C-alpha cells in the first residue's frame, strides 16, 4: 500500500530524540536510560506500523489500536508508526528492549506471546536501577531490614527522570466496600528548582495522575500552574490530585495489585486536550493488556510501560517532561501502614531530572464509612432552642409542638425569634418561641415529651418530634 509522508515537525522531533540534540535531547537520554520500560511503547508503535502496512491485526494489535481510536488519537499514532517503521535497527536497539526492538510489520505478536513474555518483562523492569521492590511481608516478619528498602540514588533517577516503587503484601481479607473507603491524593507541591535558568522565566508545570486496579483505569490532569518559581509552594484545587478516589471522594481499594502513575510536565506548546487524550489512551491500552492476560501480577511492568508511553507521546506533543514516578501497592500494604480507620499518613516524593526539582506531598486516608444509624439525644427537660440544636447536631430534624397557653406571637401567629430551620409545627395551639418581640424578659420553653425517645437508634436525617411547654405559665 502507499505510505503517507511524515510531517516535518514529527520527523524533526524524532531526529532530536535519536541524536540527543536540540529541544528533545533530554527526552532522548531519558528514553535510552529507561529502555526496559519502553516495551509497551514498542508494541503500540508496532501495532500501528502493521496497520499502516496493511497487515491483518492480531488480537493484541486490535486491542491497542482500539484504545487509541476510542481516545481520538489514532491519526497521531499512525504518523508516529511511520516514524517507527523508518527507524534503523541500531536506533530501535537503543530505545527498546531487545525482543521488541526486532519486531517488524510482518511480525505477528499476539496476546499469547505477551502472556509468555510478561514475567521476563516484569523482572527486567524491577531490575532497573530506578526501581525499588520492597519486601513488605519480610519487613513485618522481621526477616528483612527496613534499611534494605532504599530509594535509588538521585543521580540515577536524574538520568531517566523516572522512579518506580513496588510495595505489595498479600491481602489478608477480601475487599469490603462498606468498610474500605480510601483516598490517596496529592495535596500540593514545592518547587525546589525550576527548569532552566531561573531569571530567564518561570515554570508552567502540570501534573498527570493515573491509576489502575480491579480492571478499571482512570486518568486526570491538573491545571497548568503559571509563574512557578524556585521556592514556591503550590496547592492543588479540591478536584485535583486524586490518585485513588478520583471521583473526588474515598473509594474501596480492590483486591490484588494496584498501579498508579504521577507524571510532571512543563507546559510549552502542547494542546491540553491532546495531552489528556494521549494519557487516557495509554492507560486504556494498559488496562486491555491486563484484562486479556488475566493476571494482575504484572501491574509493575504495565504501569511502568504506561509511564514510558506517556513520556514519548507528550514529547511529540511538544511539552517538556520533567519527571514521573510509578507506584504499585496492595490494599493490605495501605491498611498495615494506616493501622485503623479514621487515620491517615502523609508522604513526600521528589521529582527531578537533574534540572527541574519538585517535591510532591501526598495524603493517604482510610475514612470510616458514614453511619447507618444514629442515636437520638435525650432532650427531656431541656430548653427548646438547646434541644433543637442537640437534635440537629446528631444529624436529625427537630419538629416542635407547643402545649398550653401561648404568649408573644407575631402578626402571623408564629412564635417570635423562631428560625425556619427548626421545622416548627404547632399541633396543640400556635407555636411559641424563646424570644419576645417587644423587649422584656424572655419566656422559657421546656421540652416535656419527645418521640423517638432518647437513646433510640434511627436513620440519619430522621425526624424527632418534641413537645414544649412554657415553664412560667
């Protein structure tokens, strides 16, 4: 079939990546340093190269292509596939793991092939100098020292701008949606050193957050933070920074391994919509790989692969990668760290590529689920206003009836000083408040009956009926 030309801009970007020169020299260095993580990128480019060459898609090809088509990113990937097809064997060997660097459009690679290769892929990813695989069970059992779980040296991380942490412990009990609401959220960041020379201009960073677990993947992107300088502290908005609970609130953690990606970028000429689409497509492709493999044990390989795909795609969209980190954990790891419901802990992570240097603050919380019942307070003998406030403080609605003669009414025969929130109802004569409209002493109204009674268990928001009587009549 006829091969369509590659646009000059994309070709120039690839030349800069391959030659490690110009604006994309740093991206070329990072991709080479982390080439074992580039396996998923190689498969995606290979699938689109096969499509461009008119080859019949394999089951894996169809899943990968479908993820990008659904995100509206197929056209971009077709152009990049033509770049990939034109790479020399030497360049592919520098950018991609050996087994994937040798794939040609004529090579059919299936889900069966991937399932066979994933154990070796994961082993290679965890053996990268930027990876830390924590033996959580060994540390808890006392057979492994906590000191053995060391982060990679900063100089190593700076070479690729990437760090991977795996801390997985087998779940001791199945997930329970009623008792397992967790939230993991970035709350803010500190700019230690902006990219480039400080006095030449400020950074415009943004963050990408993605997570996958239980067969579901979700991605979000923060706003672009303008005019960020060295020394600045910046907070995320209320709807930003969610790594787990991305709907904006706590959510149960699923069984098995959970993967998350946090990626930091400097905005340049990239289109924010394209950035979001590219990230979503990368996670969707990864979710398809995990679902088809039927084994969630390869989350480390997959989420690290997603990080490499995002790094490549957004580089071609002309934004500048600063750093990214991937995390793989289990619900049991979080539970053991938090200890019990209602607690939380805060951690910080450094994002650097030797130029820009940022510190991200994250908060992990295990929140108690909302109560299914509340206890009705006993307000017999209490003054009316105090009784109403006690009932409302318990999450209930107070409805008031008046017993006996009434004094101090408004023209509308309503009690003076009574707020609408009191849900006042006069069933035995008009209602009466605790205040007078014309000055003088304020009458006292005492609760003489209530239903349900104090100590009863009711649903949140239930109504408590109280009867009050003027105490000085």
